[in-house]
């Protein structure tokens, strides 16, 4: 594997930190705001102060977990990118003479850089998508507990959004392929 153990551990830690941020976002904020509303309705000054401190603590923790998680994810993706570059460089160094005779060095290097950048971007996008899905699931579970009609409405809207996203993803992938081919032609000449 091209991803060293250090980068795998960084990725695991990043995922845990982003999951904590998502949990605090969905559950912690909802509970703190509910307590604040209850304290305000009862005109409970100590309850208002306690709720305000709780909300401040949630946002303080989120400001640490979220950015730190994404930074660790960045470090893991850079480490994976470096590992992939090393593996590709070794493969090119041990390539057969016939391969080197039929392919220009610029073409090989350009292909290597484009492939690595595409892999790095895909890696980051995949984990951001996974973190977002976790946030959605935790939020949905919280909403099902506190307000199932709203959760049902959100599920219906999410289904429509998913269907429209799936419908547009094929043309976007085709456009991306055309763009990649155009870039490959430009870098070859």
C-alpha cells in the first residue's frame, strides 16, 4: 500500500475529530439551545447563564475539532500523495526499455502528476463526503427523536436532492473526462 501507517493513523484521528464536530453540531447545539429556551421561558437567570456557558463551550469545542480534523486529513492526504509519487517514480525507474522508447519523458511526468493530483483530490473529497454523511445521519437521528414530522420532511427533500444529484452526476463526469483529455493533449504538446 502507498499509504504509510502514520498517515493512516492521521486519517483515523481526523475522522474521529470530524465526527466529534458533527456530533457536537447536531446534538450538543440542539440540547443547549433547548435548555436556553426553557430557561428563558421560566425566567431562570442561573439557567440562562448555564445554558449560555454550555453553548459557548460547544462552539469552542467545535472550533477545535472541525478545523483540526480537516488539517489532519490534509496532512494524511499529502502523505498518501508522497507515497504514491514514490511508488510511481520507482515504477518508472524500473520500466522496460521499450516503454521508455515509445513514451516521451514529458508525457510520463505529466501523466504521473495529473494522476496523483486526481487521486489526492478524490481522497480528500471522499472523506469530506463521509464526514458530511455522518453529520447528516446524527442530525437525522436527533430530529427523529425530537420531531419526527420535520425529520420526515427532511428525508423527502433529501431524496429529491439525491435524485437530482444522481441525474446530473453522469453529465458532470463526462464533462470532467473531456476536460482531462484536453489537459492531457495540452501537456503533451
